[in-house]
């Protein structure tokens, strides 16, 4: 008997990872700190682990598409992130790419071929 692991969960994870940058950028049109960003994404059906989010935020900032600043308000200091002009442009570009891909995939999947 050939017992194979179901590949769907791993492949679904790969699809999600591919969409994470766009998901994060979409939520940083408004200023957010890490925890509030995680909550916003989870509430919209895209949960993300801290160990994935914070390295992604640092990478996007080092690529010049995010601005950040430390704030001390009610509670501990928090690093707040937002899109800068380059981030706004990247979000628009990736959104167009995503919409084109969704359209293409809908045609491929819907064609039944």
C-alpha cells in the first residue's frame, strides 16, 4: 500500500507565503505596529507568525518601501511602520500584478482544461 502525505497543506502554505508581501503592504497604508498589523491580517483571514512578520518588515524597510519610527505612548515603546512613497508605488504595481494573475488563473481553472 502506497501511503503518501497529502501535499495540499504544504502547497497552500507556499501560496500564502507568496501573497504575504502584498497582504502586509495593503495593511500599511495606515500606520501600524507589529502586533496591530498581525491582528489586522488575522481578522482578514491572513494570520502570520511573529517569526515571519518581523523579518519581513525589516526586509521591506531595508528595501526602501517602508518607513518606521519608535513611539512611546501608553505602554512600552513600539516601532510603527507605514508605506513611504516607494511603498505606495510598489503596492500599486503588485496589486496590478496580483489582479492580472487572478484573472489568468480564473481562466485556467475555470476552463477545465
